[in-house]
């Protein structure tokens, strides 16, 4: 084997990898705002997401780049999971354009005559463009030229190597050879971090006679699986939805790989027939490009009807603490047909929601300076999710025929949810204020504040309607006492400020903090009172269901008359 051929092989790989990187980066920068607009506005439905994915990937020539960008959009909350799944499907179809570029351009024309002018124009744009979009276009043109120069160098190297390196004989058999080339394609993409580059390499090796068609198709399948590594690396430390997008990308490519492997001989025959029907050139590169596109379209056809199930499956995976807390435990659609059970589920979910809100308040009241920020954030987000779930469940209940007492109680359920959401917001705000507040050296004031906090904790325990012995009237009396204590504390703070014992900013921050606590307690008392009514109603309905129905009373027939008498 000549060293010149080895050098050409290594140099050709370097050229088209460098060209692919420059072309992709340049196109991404040149079309940055357009890509953001397409991802943000053209993905309203999964079907539109597919077309957007095809278009964007064709523009930047990298499905990995589009997948990573989609993950970023989902991570930022700009795309939903359903929208992103469509983009992933489209990106996988769009990546086949590189195969067609190589097949239609790389082996049909004088590549050097095309590539060198592109490089010259691109360098001129880069040198005169500064940091403008023109410079990015220049990078893309230079990358385009380098890529096809690399293809040309590799084509000549493979023609020489193909006579000395019979790769088609690897494995010794058809099945073993196919599996080995699947692994080769996977490793190529893993090393290059670009399925487009590895497929271009496979097409070039096939045209050089180094790899037979069946083995090359298997390598294309492996390259498609290898592209999932980029998505897997991109979601390290990302949000749950971003991990779900990456999982959708992995599942799609695994399904495509399994289907294509099982149907490989049949697909190659179908591709050959299609090429003849379309009057395409009888070329291994054209056949592989057509096979690449057909396998991706087959994957979309297989996955499209399964998309709703896929989304539901993914939504149950990679749950964060916030999502786990925010998942309803009692709101089950199956109980909607039974109003008593549905109302019971709403009451129990609201009781759980109220417990989380009171827990946030207790953390704020018992912390001297700071509260567990992560736990506070998890509870707040979970409460917001539960409030929305209760609202949707209540709407579904109203669509059915409800007994009069339930129909009148549903507004109370929404009222309770709003009260507890307000408690959570106020507790979170108070906790953040507490971190910023300065220390007080006034002993009488700090003592009075500590008493106020202790009484507030007692009131929180008293407003839990699930506690045995709950008394709404007693909770109201405790709240009235807390109001008197608040007014006394407020007067002392104002007096301390006027006498100079507190700086003005200290006085203001303390007044704002305890004003929020006061409003929080008011909302907690109201929420407990209305929730107690809902729990009582649900308990009464359960008792009513459990009581046996009275037996029908039948009059005894009179005894027959004695004829002998």
C-alpha cells in the first residue's frame, strides 16, 4: 500500500471535516435570525414542525446542530415537547440532503473547478466582512469548497485503496458483514460528531469500489444511530423537556435502524426500482442517497401515528422534583363519571395543595435568615401546576350532569386553589425578602417579632381542615388576635423608626415583610374554611353511598277465612 494513498486518505478526511464544520457554522451564523423565526413561528403543529425541521437542516447541513438548537429552545420554554418532536422528525429527513449533494455534485462535475472559486470568493467575503453576516456567508462558501475538495481527494484515494483493502469481505458472511458495517458507521459518526460527514465518507468509499453496496447501506444505518450521541451530550444538566427531546431523537433513529436492517434487501430492491422509474443514473451514490432518504421517510411514517403515545411516554420520564410534586395524585379522569368520587378527588388534591403551601410558610417562619431555595422553588412550581390541574378537572366536571350541591361547590374549589396559590406566592416573596433584611439590635422589637412568628405557626396548624378537631370559628378568633398583634407590631416599628432606633430602610423592609405574613395568614384561614366545607361534602356523599338502601315495606296479606266456621 503506497504511503501517498494513505496521506491522501487522511488529508481528504481532514479537508471535508474542516469544510463541513466551516459550512455548518457559517450557515448557522448567516441564517441565525431566520432559524430562530422558523423554530419559533413555523412549529405550531407537529406536521409543520416536520417541514420546519427539513427546511432548517437543509439550510445548515447538520441534523445535530438543529437537534441541539431544538433542545435549547425547549430548555428555554420556547417550544413544547409536541412541537419539538415534529422538528426532530424533520431534521432527520433534512439531513439526507448532504447525501444528495455528494451524489449529484461530488461525482458528476469537475469538483476542483467548482470548489476553488467558492473558496476564493468565500475568503474575500471573510476578509472584508469583519463580524457581519457577509463574513459568515464567506465561511460557509469556504467550507463548501473545502468539503468537496476533500470528497475529490478521498474519491481518488479510495479508488487506489479499494484494490488493496477488500472491506467487503469483513465478517465472512452477509449477516456478519452487515452488522460489522453498522458498527463502522456508528463509530465514524461518533468520532466525527457529524452523520453528514460520515455518510459522505461512506458514499465516497462506495464510489471508489472499496465498499460493496449492501455493506455501505448498513454503514449508513449505523451512521444514523451514531448521530444520537450529540443529542445525548447536549442534554447533560438540561431541563426535563430537553432530555425528552433527546430521547425522542434517540428512539426515532433506533426505530429507523431496526426497520431498515430488517428490510435491508427489500429496501435496496425497492430503491433500485424507484431509481429506474425516475430515470436516475445507475450509480451506487445515487442508490445510497435514495436509500438514506427512504429509510428516514419510513421512520416518519412509522412514528407519526405513535407520536401522541410517544409524547405521553416521555412526559412520564425524566421527572424533576417540581414535576413529581406537581403531578396530581387524586385527579383521575376515570372518576369523572361518578360526581361523588370526582368531588372527593378534588377535595383531597386541594388538601394536598394546602399542605404544600403551609409547608412553605412554615419554612419561612422558622428560618432565621434563609430558607431552602430549591425546595421553596419546587413547591411553588408544583402548586402552580396543581392549581391548573384542579381548574381543568373542574371544567371537565361541569360538562357532565352534576347534582345541585356539587354544582354549587365547584366555585368554592377554585376559590380554595386561588387562596393556596396566593399563600405560596406570599411565602416565597417573604422568604426572598428575609434573605435581604438586615439584623435588628433592638431587643424589645425582636422579641415581639418572635412572638408574632410563634403565634403564626400555631395558627397555621389550626387552619389545617384535615386535623382532628378543626374549628373554623376558633381559627377566625386566632386570626383576629393575630390582627391585633400585627397592629401592635406595626405601631412599635413606626415608633422605632421615628425615634431613630431603626433606619428608615430597616423599618420599611420589616413592615413589608410582616404585612405579607399577615395577608398570607388571612388567605390560609379562608382556604381552610372553604376546604373544610368541601371535605365535609365529600365525606357526606361517601357515607350516603355506604348506607344500605331501606328495604321496601310490604303489607302482609290477611289470613284466609275459615270456611268451616
